[in-house]
C-alpha cells in the first residue's frame, strides 16, 4: 500500500484533552435570533453552533479573546460574544448584528439576499479556523489542522485507489469538517452512508495515473472515514444538479448513529454518535424557501428555533423532518 497525506503535526495548536464534550453548565435555552432581511440561513447555523457543547464550552471560557491580538475582523471573537449573548440574555430574541456587519469577510453573502445554510456553515468554520491561525504563519499543514475547530469538527477520509492492471493499492488521506451525502433515490441516512463508502470504478476522464504501471489505467476507488471526528456534520445534498430542482423526499435519520460500518476498519468497536441539532429547509427550490432548526439545549430538552421563536418539542418531532444538515456528537 502506497500512502499519501498522513504527516503527523509538528505542533498542536489546541490540546485535544482540553475539549469537554458535555456541557459544563446546564441552563434553559437561550434567545431566538431576529431575521434581518433574508438571514434565516445564517440564524440556523449560528444556533446549531451555539448548541454544539464542546464549542460552546470553549467559547464561554473566553480562552480565545483573552489572548487575541487580531486587529479588525476575528470570527472567533465574534462567535464568543455571540454565544455569550444568546445563552446569557434575558431577552427572548437578539439581533446577530456583529455577524451581519462582517458578512463580507465570512464569504460571499449579503443580508438581503437569501443564502445557503451549508455554505454559510463551511465559510463560518473556515473563518473561525483562520482566526485560530492568525498568530502563526509558518506552521506545517498538519499542525494547522490542530486548531480547536479541527479538533472538534475535523475527521480524516481515506480514498483507497486500486489499479486494476497491476493491483497496486494507493491510499490518499484528506481532512474533512463535514460530509456531503448524495440522497437521490435514498430513503434513509444509512442507505446514503452505504452508498458513500461503495467502491466505484474510475472511468472516462478520471483515468488514474499509476506510478507502478507508469501510465493512465482503469482503477477502482473507495472512500471511508479513517479517523472519526468528535462532532460529525452531515449534509443531505438536496440540490438535484440535473434538473436544478430540490430533492424533497424524507430521509430517515436516527437519534443514535454508529459510524463504525463506514470506517476504514469496519470491524472495530462501535463509534457512537448522538444527534444534537438539525437544520430544515422548506420550499420547492434550493434558492428560495426558509430555514429553521431544532437543537438540544444543555438541559437535555429539544427546541424548535425558527428565527425569533424558541419552542420546546419532543424527539419524535425532530426525527420526522425534511432535514438538510445533521449534527451528531460523540
């Protein structure tokens, strides 16, 4: 087996033993968020991140802002202030003004134009990750992937490519912060995950250049989770790129998920996750419509968060939604 992309880090930016997966403080749910134009896509992501226990524990401890010397925009400082405001506010709803003020630094978003929650999540985590690296310019790539963001959301995918001529196996590794799953024709998360790890033949333009055969060959490829993240974020890809319509079918997802069958070593101990947040999209097209979310607060109770409103609900309601994003914690 020839492997690429597994260099150990020279430095660790954030020690994993300082990550607390359970809430340090239990409290009632926090405030709702005002929709300031067309900002429901942004509200749901902020709420799901606010109720991600290891991230909230870190942000509430103010470990970042105490030592941050960033001039101007810093996504970690913004998130720290936002999470404190939401969880400690006596108001029933607050305005996420700081996030909206700095939208242009997060990605190509505008408050009055509808955006995509998945894209906003990815851009927000990237901006937070960059803020953690602002002090350190000369870190190797593996060390850069040890920030608090990567320690919480980061996992490792292995792509195993087999040359069908000489049968040599090549392993390629890459870090992920989320997994996008195809759901066309699937009715459950397990089916989508089984499809994700299914071997595929690389054909057509995807001819693989085999370093043993010294030429382009037909090869098969299989992707598996090699290192499981502490928080697993899954996007159920609802955009049908052929018809540009939305795939609206219900995809069943469990409260408890075992990731082990989809890992490089599927025979080991179970790797168990518990659902703690979901994002739902309503509407017939992916470009319009409305986003709301369900999150599990530190008191163990589920809440539907729809912009300013925060209403308690049960797990059965949560599990019966047309989910777009799923957040699982170990």
